[in-house]
C-alpha cells in the first residue's frame, strides 16, 4: 500500500512536471538552499534577474549560514523563530502583536502512512487566522477534502508547503508525525 502510494506520488510529480512549462523551483531544491547549495538571488528562478536589485540584496546563503536544518537539510524556520535567530516585524509598521492559537488537528486519511499533525501554534506565530480561514481551509475539523496529490499540486497545505515552507515531497515525516498505533488518537 505504502509502496503503491509512493509510486502514485512520484507519477503525479513527474506528470505535473512534464505538463508545466517549467519544473517548479522547489522540485529542483533551489530556493530552499539545501546544505551546501549556494543559489544566488539572480539565479533562484523567483527574482527578476534583469532587475538591478538582485545585485544589492544580500545572498540568502550568507544571511542563513548556520541556521538549524531539518533531517532533509532544509532550514527549520520554526526552530529559527523559536530560538530568536530572526525576529520578524509583526506588521508593516511593527506596531501589532501576533495572537497564536495552540491546538493541533490530526488528519487520519493517510493510507498506510502515519497520521498528519497540523499544529496551529507554529503557524499562527507568523500567520494570521485569515491567511488560512476560510479561503484555504474552512475552520472545521474534517471539513476539507485534503489529499496528498492536491497538496503536491499546490492546494491546501501546498499553498505554502513547497513555496515558502518545507516541500511536501521532501520531508514526509515532519507532517506524517503521529504513529497510527498511538492511543492518544482515539
Ligand atoms: C505539508 C505536510 C505533508 C507532507 C510534507 C506530506 N504529507 Fe502526505 N498528507 C498530508 C495531509 C494533510 C494528508 C491528508 C490527510 C487527510 O485528509 O486525512 C496527506 C495524505 C497522504 C496520503 C493518503 C492518501 C492521499 O493521497 O491523500 C499518503 C499516502 C501520503 N500523504 C503520503 C505522503 C508521502 C509519501 C510524503 C512524503 C513524500 C508526504 N505524504 C508528505 C500532509 C503532508
Ligand atoms: C496555516 C493555516 C492555518 C492558520 C493560519 C490557522 N488555521 Fe485553523 N485550521 C487549519 C486547518 C488545516 C484546520 C483543520 C481543517 C480540517 O480538519 O479540514 C483548522 C481548523 C480550525 C478550527 C476547527 C477546529 C475543530 O475542532 O473543528 C478552528 C476553530 C480554527 N482552525 C481556528 C483558527 C484560529 C482562531 C486561527 C488564528 C489564531 C487559525 N485557526 C489559524 C489551518 C489554519
Ligand atoms: C498559509 C501557509 C501555510 C499553510 C496553508 C500550511 N502551512 Fe505548515 N507551515 C507554514 C510555515 C510558514 C511553516 C514554517 C516554515 C517551515 O517550517 O518551513 C510551516 C511549518 C509546518 C510544520 C512544522 C512545525 C514544526 O513545529 O516544526 C508542519 C508540521 C506543518 N507546517 C504542517 C502543515 C500541514 C499538515 C498543513 C495542511 C493541513 C499546513 N502545514 C499548511 C505555512 C503553512
């Protein structure tokens, strides 16, 4: 079952990759600046290489040198924020506060994979409720038909994961983190 799902996933990635005019940068690892990668702003496929600003901006691999990384070599932004290495401004003028919510949602339609824990706390430390509710997710447990292929195609979790947050193809265990046997789930 797991093996079948993996094959299906791989095919989804390959097919969507072949159909797109260009393979998404995150499939090539690029803007995640994996350990040892030194992709310059001008070459990251995101910034306009003809704009002069690409020569002024600090290179990400300099700015993020030494930041903690997860098991797939991707910068662990949750740890970066928690440890105070960065202190993002809360609003344009910096005069607002965040109002984090601290509760988890467990997704259980995961085939033979471990269940998925969606934690509100690390999300709402840099996102407002309105970033997700109601446009990406109706705020109701089980109220959204989330599937892995939809995520890989950039919906639901994939609106951010694969773009500004760790990609859905590279670190299954960071989302699928709850053992199916865990008693806590009943
Ligand atoms: C960003 C979080 C995230 C990551 C990373 C992630 N998944 Fe998922 N996955 C989900 C969510 C959410 C569901 C939907 C569960 C539900 O609806 O109950 C899901 C569902 C699934 C399912 C159930 C069948 C389906 O298609 O929905 C499988 C199998 C699966 N994931 C495999 C994987 C594999 C393999 C990886 C790594 C290559 C992975 N997932 C990485 C969040 C993630
Ligand atoms: C990054 C996206 C995201 C953000 C930001 C977010 N949520 Fe959620 N929220 C979710 C997801 C995903 C679910 C589960 C939906 C599902 O099960 O289909 C959820 C579910 C909920 C639920 C339903 C709980 C239940 O048991 O039915 C409530 C209430 C909720 N969120 C409130 C909030 C509030 C308040 C904030 C802001 C402080 C917030 N959320 C921010 C993604 C988010
Ligand atoms: C609106 C944007 C957004 C959406 C939608 C979103 N995430 Fe995230 N998520 C983030 C950001 C930003 C981070 C922190 C950056 C990183 O770790 O790469 C994060 C981090 C995480 C983490 C790491 C938490 C930790 O403590 O290390 C998990 C797990 C996660 N998301 C799961 C999910 C799942 C599952 C969904 C869908 C049900 C989802 N996210 C939807 C933006 C989002």
